């Protein structure tokens, strides 16, 4: 029944508006602890675009961790749920690029290639890009090749970020999607920027390093 209701454009728009309002209420009523903020401020001060990397389960609140006037677009899947999320972040003042990052070993689809080109073009023109490297379908907390390739081709560094919440609901989805509760304690922690990959032969090591850093940040954010 829920899937049927969310298939209607009017319903999607309503859910997006209510979702954005909920995100703002949670953020405004919660205490925030920001760790390693200088990591993101350093990159922003250089005026060079970069990739903002966060796990898919933290997507709901992550846009509000972007406390800057610098332009950023967020990669959102073309799935029906993605329509709702894209609408939600638009109400929060963010633009979306619809599609997914290409995963090596899987059949390339035109939509994925088109979104990759849009991201690379945006990064080269000075627009930052937000990506969930384990989205849109997982595996959970596993970095795909797509973010590594986009970073390499655009020569943009990757800045990992993690969000932790003291009180939350966890959905029974593949990513264990997090919905934080109002009047919460939120911790946002940024990691060290990773320069873009220079040699394709080192892709696996680069991917593993990014994955390890993001998981370490998530553990720290939830302590």
C-alpha cells in the first residue's frame, strides 16, 4: 500500500516537504558537536571542488552538515525513493544529480554514464559533489569503484564525513537507514581529505583506505 501511495507525484511532493520540515526540526532542537571542522574549512578556503563522501544510511541529515555557501550537488538514485529524497534536499536548498556511480564488473547503463559525466563536469567547473559510495543498493558500508573513478578523472580530492545520533530509529532496509529523533545529540566528524588516485593499479588499495576511514569516522561519531 505504501509503495502504491508513493508512486503518485503529489504524494511524493508532500512527503518531501514534510521530510524537509522534519529534518530542520531535528537539527534545530538538537545539540551539535562538530569535530575536525578545520578539515572541511581548509578545502573550502582553497576554492577547489571536492567530493563529499558519506554512508547512505546517514543521507537524511547529511545535507545540513554542509555549512557553507559553496555550491554542491548531491548524487541521488533514479529510484522512486530517490524522487522523494531529491525533492527533500531541494527544499533544504540543495540540487541533485540523478543516477548512480558505475560499479566495475557490472553492465554499464546510459543513465549511470550520464550521471558520471555530469559529476565530473561539475567538479571541473568548481561545483562540489556529495556521494554515498555504498549507494544506491549496497553492500552497506562498502565503497564502490565509482567514487574512486570520478575522483581520478576529475582530479578532485575526497573528504569523508560521518554523522552520529544519540537517539534514532533504524529502518529495516539494506542500509539500515537512520531517522534521528528530535531533541537529540548530533555529532558530525570530518576525516582527512584523500587526494585523487593517480595510478589505476592502486584502485583497490585506495578504495579500501577510504572505506576504512569512513567506517572509523562512523564509529567515532556514534561514541
